[in-house]
C-alpha cells in the first residue's frame, strides 16, 4: 500500500484508504484495505451528492460518525465518497445512516 495511505480507525478495527484524482475521467480512484492488507474496494469512487469534484477537494480525513463503515471515504470538505461499483446500494445505506 502507498506510504500516503490514510488510516481510518474504527471501534474494533481500522482501514487504510488511499485516493488519487484521475484527470482523464474526472473521478477519484481509491483503494480501501483492511488492517491485514486485503483489498476491500478498488476503483472509481463517486461523491454521495453526485456533484463533480476538483482534485483539490480530494483530502481524506477521519470522521468518527463513519468509523465502522469501511466502504466510505470522508473528505475534509464534508463530502462522502462511495464506490461506483456498488453506488446505488451503498448510497442508500449512507443516506439511511444520515437519517435521510
């Protein structure tokens, strides 16, 4: 995993997260690993709000509200990234967590 990977601690376990912005398609490409190094998600991630984002917005941070949800990536600007490969299901789950 890259040296720049971010560790998001959970209540019992944590996850490593790494994202880079792909200028060619305009989306963040992220990988999430479990603590043992197994890849949980790898590919394009989309903002929950479905708004386009700029490379400058891609600043991964920890948010304890999402601590036990290894499938989401939190950004400094408050956006939540969701794997595009399972966006419909996981975005419904994220909205449910937020009480929407």
